[in-house]
């Protein structure tokens, strides 16, 4: 069995990453990993701001309990507490009117929509609409297919690298350096593919919400049509016996 050579392993990895196509895929994978980590809020900076919000809520509650402010100020503080508490509870930052609409929507469709889905789809929610509304454009649908294609491409490349690694170990004289190089590179592409695929979660969540909105709209229109037909029948003159 061939001994693992650091120099040989370095040469294999260097030859691999010198491929322009693989370089682009690798850079994109690294960027996506960084964005994913930032989105997950793993850093102390985000923990600090979260604790700061909790302190603000505690201070606002103490002002209300002290009853030293006027009604107008108290109402402002109450609204602040409602919105801030909603943000901490669900991770969604909105004003009070949209918060109320989101609560009503989730309560109505709680069998299909939970708060995690709403949080993921928040990017596509119209913040200026008086009701819950999803904004999806043609480029959103195109980007979804692009991300799906690219993520599966990375996964297929990783599978090819894993197969290569198995091939190196299946040889009469296993090549450990090439095996570990293929394994490391394959794992990197596989992780990048999964992370890239997760970028579509917000899109799929927005589609779920949009489907519920469309279904509710269709049911409402159907109910109006039935009600109109019943009214028309009631207005028809009755025939004498």
C-alpha cells in the first residue's frame, strides 16, 4: 500500500483547484456558506442585539407599571411592546397593521402554514399591503430553477468525486493521497450543493402562502356567486297554483 505523501496530496489538490470551472463553483459555495451562517445568526453580535431588545421591552413594561405617563404615551408603549414581542417570538420585524394581518392569516391556515414558513417567505411578503400579499416576479421563478440546477450540479460533482475515491481504494495498490483528496473535495461540493439548495426554502414557503391566499380568494368568489344565485331565485315571481 502506498504511503500518504503530503507533497503528492498537495499537488493533486492544486491541480484540481486550478481548473477554472471548479474554481468558480468553489468560490460560489464558500460565499453561500458564509451567507447561510450569517442568516443563522451564530455570532455574538446578533446575540447582543437580541439581549438589547429584551432590555428595551423590560424597560417599557416598567414604565407602564409605574403609571407615570399619559394615555397617548402609554398606548404608544403598548404598541411598541406588541410589535417588539412579536419580533422576538417569531423573528419577524413588521409594523402593527401587518402583524395583525399575519396573525389572522396564520390562525386561519394553521393546518398548512406555521410561523417558520412565514418567516422564510417574509422576503416576498408585500410590506406596504394592508393585507397579506406575496410578490413573486418572473425572475424569482427563474432564479429558483437556476439554484435547483446549480445545487444538483454540485451534488453530482461530489458524487463523482466520491466514486473516484472508492476507485482509488479499490485498486490493487490503494492510493491514499488521491483517496483523501477526492473525499475532501467531494465533501466540499456536497456541502455547497445542500446549502445552495436551502436558498430555495424561502421561495417554496412563499409559494405555500400564495396557494393559501389564492384558495381563500377562490372560495370567497365562489361564495359570492352562490349567494347571488340564491338572491336571484328569491327575486323571481312565484307562480300561482
